[in-house]
């Protein structure tokens, strides 16, 4: 009865879920209103819900209880009394590799075919994506990544060690740790380090190409600034940049201001503008570098938010591609001759990535300096797409 009631709670939560609300917000509100669940119960019920969505478009024709158990078996790695109660043979194999689990638990053709359909939109993928590996990557939660800010490495590492936080130093400035780590209680976020996915950090390699070690000041406009991660990274690469940030809502920029204060960024300009609308252009000001981390499907982050995969409508790809091209058209005229345009998405869809780069090249006569799909599905990170383009000094846009 004990574990059956947990299944019933998960079913109730899944049936009442509104996909417009992030799953973690929905679950947090439920547990706040229902104090009867202890910490272990909350963790178990949340895992059931997340693993249910991690199956994506596979096993949609099976009963909810069976889908919950299937997701739990494929996604979890620790032995569980819960799984033992319902599927003891699966619980014995819970710590085996995903390939071994698939061979043990799903031996008929229909089940094997369903597993291959976790992500069914393979024809839409960017060319460098391995469809099979990518399909199975949704069954594993990405790691939490932190970027250490300049001069803070020793401080951050000492604090993590003192708090006994298990971590892996991926590079000189990148740390990977478990998502359950309470990092904000250990280090001063935004001052000492920032939470930033590994591949988001790697886009900094493109920025270094343009702004590192320059003696003269360079003007940088982050036109879709959002939480300001790319702006802070640009500042850390070269604190002498003349920074301008914009976004479509005042509240976003107000939150960004608070974050910049923590990060020690004082000298910058900001303004509100919605560049997704036609003919919304910035006067005549010109910039050496425009960063366009554009709105997208967010598909490269779906392993963190699997509910978005479950409810995804393929028509959204075309919608976002058109939106991205509109933003480009509105902001690209503000590049100086010889200036650079840095286009970024957290998507693995070709229409949002390579096709937009082709659009920029052909319509505005920019040359491609560097383009890369930063694949995260093999390293438990997000997938990002980045392209650095340059205007021709002798030919205005």
C-alpha cells in the first residue's frame, strides 16, 4: 500500500500538470502545500514524474503506472525498495549500463522500437548530431556546471572542499557537480562563480577570438541579454569592453542589474526593446560585436526539462526559426564595418542553426569565421550552437 500510494500521487500530479508551468515549480508548489510527504517521499515522487517525461514520445500507449516504472528503471542507477516492490527483476539490474538494461527489460520488437522513439524528430536535427546517442541521452540528467570567475579559483575550490561537495574540475575555470549540490549555500554566486552549462562556457572560445587581449576598448551589445550569462563571460574575458545590454521586458533588465551588481559590473548601458517584432531597430549606434543568444526551442536543454520534450509540437521549430531571422534583421545593421556577429542557440534543430547562418550569409553578405555545434549529449551537458560571422570592412550591410 505504501508504494502504491506513491504511484497514485505521481499519477495525480501528472494528470493535473499544466505544461506552461516548469515542472520543478509545479512540484515545489505541491510539496509546499502537502507537508505529509517526507524528504525521501518527495524525492521519490519527483523522480517518478521526471522519469515519466524522460521517456519522451516512447511508451505513450502503455498504462501510466507501467510508464512510471519503465522510466524509473531506465533513468535511475541505485537500488530502490520502491522498484523492488513492483519489479524485483528490474531492481536487481538497476545499476547496470543502459545498454544492458535495454537487453534485460525490453526483449520484444515493439518495446525496442518504442525506445528508439524517445525523440522522434530526427529529420530536423543538425547534421553533426548522432541520432541514436542523442535519443538515449534524455534518459540521463545533465550535471550542474559552474564557471569560476577570474582570480576566484582557490577561494571556490577551498569552499567546496570545506563543505565536502564532490566535484570534478573539467578545465581551469569549469567545475562539474551533482544537480543536488547546494552550491548557493557554499559559494557567492555571480561574485566568485556563475552557474553556467559547460557548452555555454565553451562559447567563450568564440568571444576570446574577438575581444581577448585587446588594448583598445571594444563596443559589445548583448541584444537578447536575458539573465546576462554571456555578458558576464564577455566582461570576464575583457573587463575593458563597452557593454550594452537589451531585452524585451523591463523586469528582465532589473534582475540583470542585480546580478551585475554582484558580479562587479558597473559601467554599462541598457534599454528595453523587442526585436522579435518587425522594424524594431536601434537608431544609428554601431558596435564592434553583437551577441545574439536568441530565443529558441531550447531543445538542447530538454534533458534538464524533459516535460518540454514530452509536450513539444514540431511546428514550433518553424516558428522560432522565423523569430530568429527577424531578430537578426533588426539588429545586424548596427554592426560596424569589419564587426562581428555572434549567433547562439541552445538548440539542435537545423532550421534554428545552420539554416539561419545561411540566411545571414546570403542576405547580409557576412563571412563565417567559425561555426560549431557543441554537443552535450555525450558528457551530460546541454547542446549549444554557435556561429561567429564578420561584416566586410569595404562593404556595408
